[in-house]
């Protein structure tokens, strides 16, 4: 009995040692191991052979492993093979079509910064904040209309990011939200070739003009109608994918030395019926108001709206430009 028990004990001990040896060999030979240590992730080929300074793919995602196997997070990584810088997020994954963690830059579909979109964001914020400053600046005025305008400030205004000329890029429009007709205070169009906003219309505090925007049906041309009291109207059209309004027609009337009303269309005299019927036709042909969502004009809302996630179409446009 004692001898039999001794053999069984020796056999069991030998089996355990053999099993441990096999496990050690398996662990050492097992590739692609993640290790979490002191709040950081490391990546190893084997237990004593860390990956260093190279990209790896795991679970369909790309990661950059730096020195001593440490996974890179929230940083731009230079790739010697392409000469480009790619962004990896807080989770270590190489990002595409995404903001960085600080939201200061946007990563495009190839993993690099989408510079043209970031330039649009920077310019939109800068120019809208200039409008805020202009509206809050006090001016000295005389006429009734300019006296009214002088009471405006940024708290009376609203803005929208809206593709006015149909080229796919968002422009911006600032209106007086207190007015029934959405009086336009500022219009700026983004020119993708120049990568800057073009000011098409800016509020003039020394003018008696009132401007409203309209658009033809089925997302046609945009129109700017500028009124001066009740006897002077300018109609300007912005064709699709153009960057400037074009003068189309000017209607006004005045009085001769006898007090008779004299009507003009583009500085040519017209009889009253022709003047009225032509003006009605022109108004109807410009379509209806711009249907867009407007937001209070202040710095925090500007940052919030400009930093909204771009659409797939916008990403494609900015990627082509880049």
C-alpha cells in the first residue's frame, strides 16, 4: 500500500510539471498580446518582446504602438512610409471622419486632418464673431431708419449656416430676429478655391436700406430685395454656384417740378400700370423666404453650430478640395 501510494504521488507531480512546462511554452509562443498596466495599454509579440514604433491591426482597428510597446492615445502620429500624420483617439484607435478629442481639428476619411474643413470652421467663427463686435459697436446716426438700426446689437440678431448658392458648402446669413420680414444684416459666402468668406452684404448703419432674402422654387437662384422707404426697390439675383449678386431690376418713383409722380424701371420712365404690374411680377418671380433654422448670435452658439458634425456630402466636398 505504501509503495503504491508513493508511485501515484510521483506520477501526479510529474504530470503537473509537464503541464506547467507546456503552458509556459504556449504563453511564450503566443503572439499579439495586450497588457494593461498602471492605467496604460501595451502590446507584445510575445511576453518578453514588445512591439515598438509601428502600426498594428487588431479587431479590425488600427493602433500605433510606440516605444516599449506603449499604445499611443490622443495624438498625431507621423508615418514614415506615407509622410502623413494620422490621429489616434483616446481609445488608441486610428480615427476617420471624426473630431479629435479636443475638437480643435477634424480627421478626414483617410485618417489625416481635413484641413479645408478646419479652415472653413476657423474662418466661420472669426467672421461671425466680427459681426457680433460690429453689431455691439455704437454709432452716431440721424435718420429714422439709421436711428432704429443703431439700437440693434448682437442680442437682436440671429444667424444660420446655410448653402445659399447651392455649391454644397455652407455660407452664413445674419438677420434681425426682431423684424417680421427677417431683415438681413450680413451675408457671407464661402469660396472653396480661395478658402475664405466673401462678404456679399454688410449692414450699413448710415443707410436707410432694408434687405430681405428670397429663393426661387425648387431650390433655385437666391434673390436679395433692397428697399428704401416705399418708392425704391432693387432686385439682385445670386445664380447657383456663383459668388456675387447681380443687379437685375431697379424700381423707383419720384416727382417732377409740378408734383407729378414719375415712375422708373431701370432709370427708364414707365407708366403707373406698367410699373406696378412689372413690380408685382418681379416680386412673385423671386419665390419665398429662405427656410432655415436661425440661432441666437453669440460666441458660444457660434462655436457650437460651426463645430457640428459635417454631413457625408460635406466631408466628400472638403476631401476633394484637400
